[in-house]
C-alpha cells in the first residue's frame, strides 16, 4: 500500500477534497481519482504557463482538471474526447511536450473496492462511494501509471473561425459547418 500523500496538486488532502466537492457538487470516486491523474501528469510535465489538458472521458475527470488546473472548457485549454477511457494528457501547447496518466490495471486490483467501482463488478450491490474514495486516497499514486509523451499536434485550433448568419434561423455559427447551422441542418437536440 502506498503512503498517503500529504498533498495533491500542491494542496492538502483535506483542501483537495473540499475543492473537488465545491466544484463537482459532491465528493465522487471519479473526481478524487482524477486528481491523482492530474498530479502524476503535472509532476512529469513540470511548470509551464502554456498548459493544455486532454481528457478521454466525459464523466468526472473533466471536473478534476477544471478544479485543479487553469484549464477549463470555457477557456479552451481543456479538450474532452469521449473515448470512455479514464485517462488524460497534459501538455505544453508551445513545445507539445507532455505527460499522459491513466488508471493502472495492476494498481486498482490491489484495492478491491476501487476495482469493483471502476470495473463495475459489484453485481446487484451499489458500492458505497465514500468507502471507494477512502481506498482511492489510500492507494494514491499507486493507482496511476504515467509517462512522458509528445503531442502530434495541438488539439486546440488557435486560428479564428469565420462565422456567418444561418439563412434559416438567423443565428451565427462557424461557416465551415456548411450552408445551414447544425440545428437547421437536422441535428437539433431540441424542438
């Protein structure tokens, strides 16, 4: 079992949990685990004013990144890929040097509640989330694998995107999407 970390992303364990709860709305195993991924990647990458993060799941992990780094969906420095993988890559957008962090298959097997939660093995029973969080905190960085990586290209396009008014509804949208905005072209998610 790994020693309990005194700090995660430069803040105390208690402040870490409070920060995640305030941002996410409750303490969840996914956001707590996400902090260890962020911390592991940041330890490899080091300090840079040009940080970007790519997460590979839409659940919990994006909130960990937004709570613990300057990268948000709104400022465009956080990109979300819906690959269903609990993993992230943190990189310097100027040099494209970065670090990838993911859940360790070997690490989670050493913590039965974490394994049951992450692998969704608890048939018919709901795993008590606070107990899973406690096990994640006990496992710490032992639950994570990480390595240095080089990005093939930045995932955020920094060029300004031309817009135009949709001839059907009058709303502005990126002109590269075609002659009609996505909603008027049949992709509306509302009626």
